[in-house]
């Protein structure tokens, strides 16, 4: 394992501790301290997601064009760190909404260049594992962040500002770690003379096929928020532990990311990516037919964790495999953007289904569609696994 | 810079960040414990007196002075609300009470933060504690103390889902839940509807342990609905009413009326006459009031208002229900008032 991958993993870990600690306490802070109640509170989520998607493409493109993914990633991490400084002085809702938006811009900017760096630092046969290691560390941060934040509030009941200061500290550590200890180019793999990236080279037939596959599967991917709400709907265990369900998903995700990455290296990244959606289908059905709510909740979280572990890093590894070196960041960005936009559309449609059919029937309906698509997706993914790696 | 120099620079930076953050955290902990170790600045009576106070007409509330009693439920006599307060042994984020029962919504802090509803008898013996799915917002009891309603904010828990919805349910005190009110049949303006974005909040009970009122929000509009617990229906009776509170004689609803000011929602107390549909906006109150209003008597309402310059501190104000009345401070350092006659 290249040390750059592990270092990038730690960069993501401290950055996730930073962002998730604040995200976890933000609702309490807004209602408890700023005294905002539910209805006055209208984050324009879709707009932010749209901005984030555009920025993501831009980040990948800039990384390829400039040939220095590290500096683009550093700009992204730096933007989020600066946002944390402003968070300390934000008191109104609109100020906080702006800071959160800037933070998301930073996140959009850094993701594709960073993933391109992970891909650059590892050989194709090992990339599933490399992304697995990175995602495991990243998710460890996402699991630690909220727990740390609540521990601080336990110690200092009005310590929201303290959480924000700690969050800023972790954000700075992430920037410093990336800036000082991650090399811009993998020393072991010197690049051939740089060619300017063009969209024509990004849009190779194999990558377009992957984007189509990812888009179709994304349209049938219901956000985990809905799965949690479906479980909450059954009452009992899920209601008691509702604020913690995502911790369960994260634990499953971080412990399975490396094994599933290695599996993807062995049997084919496309096949594992599609198999991830079998786990997703399992989580729909478990949440829909939760006869024994305690067991169903645990099982649904495990399946969701499996889904993320077998899809998030694996799709980046697959996009890396199907793209030439000099358009890698753009290709990863394209795949991730397609997934994000498709899931956004899916959430909007699923919201309608939820109230027309009820949570159970809506999940079964989407699950049935997913079941129909899976065999075709599997065939397509297998052919992607047989694609030769493009010449550099 | 050589690799070794970079590692050294990073280590030095990490040490500075670690020390800085730790120093800040310890300083805030020390400040917190200093400010929360001092006795209340308002007049108090001994805890024994709280037992006596619990037997006469009274107002219960959450004490919000930044001191060792922050968050405790306190009691004042109804004949002298501005007088000395007696503290009960219980802390709540939101509290409501009848002569026999208290309901208490609480944030259970810890590495694992949870939220709960606890029901107590009039001696503060716990009847039942149940988890609630989100951050405490409102709680009310029916007049005879047999039903309890709770509204909590269920929040997203990642950057991908910042946003709120409410969860509102009615329970039998010391018994089971009647379920989420969002699942009741909804009739708006005479038509059965199943909007996907509905939210229900702010329950107030009628005297018969079946009728209640609440707010339903959907499509950017809010409605006052009359609920029928046995039939499991919600039927709209007015629009633009939030957090209703039924007057003791059952003829009027006090609520907060939304308007737009400086690009945000601004709430003003108002009263709706149920028989005639006449509404009086109490515009003598010029501040933003975000609370479920409580009736002090036939012509006076109570509500909490946070202090602008002191985060976490609030006061309870009284306001006459004639349109141009001015609010008067009733109980300082207080929130979530409940009048027990």
C-alpha cells in the first residue's frame, strides 16, 4: 500500500471528524441556542447539491488540465477550513447556511482530485483495496466526529463553540497533513509528457457505459435517510436509537470497505459494484418487512454499510481503470456527479411514492424495479470488467 | 523542504493545534462550571417549600438563570408569580403540568445523546419514561392529566440531509401511544387529502379526552385542525394558525401568527374566537414569539421570550388579549410556563 493512500486516508479522517462533529450538533445548536423552530428553517438543499455537483466536475477538470491534483484538492480542503473559521462568528441562520454551502463547495472541489491521487498512487490490480483503505479511514472519521461532539457537550453543556473550535483544529490538521506530507505526484510512477485533457477523451465508450450504469442504479438508490425513516415508522428499537442509526451504518461501512475493495480487485470491480446493489435491495426489503424490528434494524444497517463499502470506493476504482491517466480526475468526477444527481432525482421521486403508497409499498416498488435492472446491470458490469485499461 | 523537515513541521503544527484547542476547551469548561456553580440571582425559597408550593394554585416552569439550578423545573404561587421560586428535583427542556401529572421532555446528554418524555405524579415520582425520536419542542397534557402530547424535531444527521421534520404523538399517561398524528386521516377545507409533505405540531387538548387541536403544515401553508382521537381524524377549521392553545373555557385559541419580516418568519401572538372565526393579532407584542402560548386566566396569555444579549436565558411574559395591550414581565429567567389551578 502506497504511503500516499494511507496519508490521504488520514487527511479525510480528520476532515470528516471536523465536518461531522459540527453537522451532528447543528440541529441542537439551531433550535436550542439560536431558538429557531422547524418551519422557519428552509435550507435550499437541492441548490447546494447542484452547486456541489458542478464544482465537483470543475475540480476534476482543473486537476487534469493543470496536472496538479494536489493543489486543487488542497484548495478544496482549505476552502472548508476557512468556512469553519467563519462558522465561529456566524450567529444567524442565513450566515450558517452560507458557511455550510461554502463547506460543500470545498468538499465538491477536493473529492475527484483526491481520488485521482489515490488511483495514481496504486496499480489497477490493487486499486479496489487502495480505495477501500481510504474509505475505511474516511468513514472512521465520520463515526468519531459526532461521538466526540456529543462527548464535548456532555462535558460542557453549552459548549457548541468549543465543538466548532475543535472542528476547526481538525480541519487545519487535514490541510497541513495534505500540504506537507502528500507528494503531488507519485514518485514511483513518473508521468509521460502531459497532454491537454479534452472531454472527448473523458467520454470514452467504456466510461460512458459506466456512467449510464451508475446513473440507472443511482435512480433506484433511495437515500439512507428514507430507510431510517421507514424503520422509525415501525417504532420500537429504531425510534429509540434513531439519532444513532447512521453510526451503525458507518461501522459496517468502515469494517467492510477493505475486504470488499480486495474482492473487487479479485473478481472484478464492475461485478462488485452491481453486487453492492443486491445488498441495497436487501436493506429495502428488510426495512419494508420489519417483522422483528430490532433484528431488522440491525440487519438493514449492516446491509446499508455493505452497500456503501462495495460501491463508493469501488466506483472510483472502476472509473480510474476505464480512464487514461491524464483525464482520470475528470472521469472520476463525472462518475461521482452522475451518481449524486441520479440519487437526488431518486430521492425526489421516492418522496412522492412514500406518501402515495406508504413507506413499505414504496420501498417494495423501488426494490422490484432494482431487481429487474440488476441482471442487465450485471451483464453490462461484467463486460466493463473485461475492458482493457486504456493506454496512457 | 526535505521529507524529514516536512514531518517535523507537521508535528510542530499538530502540537500547536492540539494545545490551542485543548486550552480553549478547558477554558470553556472552567467558565461553564464557574457560571453554573453560583446560586441563582433571583429570589428562591427552600426546597421544602416546593412541597407546599405544589399543593396550591401555581405556575411551573423551566428555570433559565445561568447558575447551579439551570434547567430545573421551578414553581411559583399563582397569586405572586414574580415572587420567590421553589425548585423541584427535576430538570426538563420543556415541561407541562396539571394538578396531578407533569410531563417533561428532556435531552439525555451523553456520548450517545437521546431524547425522552418522562411523566411524573404530583410528588415527582416517575410514572413512565419513553424515548422520543428528536429534539424536544412542545408538550401538553389534557386537563384531567390522562393524555400527553409531544412534538419533537427529527433532524437529519449528515450534511446531505440538513433539514427538519416534526414528530407529534399523543399518549395515554402511564400507558401506550396513539401513534404519530401524521398518520391520522386529514381533511383540509372539506376535502380528504394525503399530502406527502405534511407536518403536525403543537397539540392542545379539549376537556373531553377526545378532542384536540393542532397545527398541520403542508405546501407552505399552515392550518388549525380539530382532532378526534377515537376516530383518528384531523379536520381543518382555520388557516394560518401555529401552535394553538385552547383557552380554559374552550371558546378561544391563542396561537402564534406568522408574518415575513427582514426575509424571515416572524411570529406574533394572536387569539382566534372559535365560534365567530374572529382573530385578534396582539400586535402590542413587537418581538418575535416562538413558543406555545399558555393561558394565565380568561383574558391573559403567557409565553417565553429569549433574551437577545444572553443566549440560553429567557423570561416569561404576560399579555392581555385586547389588541393593543403591552406585554409585561411576569417571571424572569423562566421558560415553558404551565398554569395549574
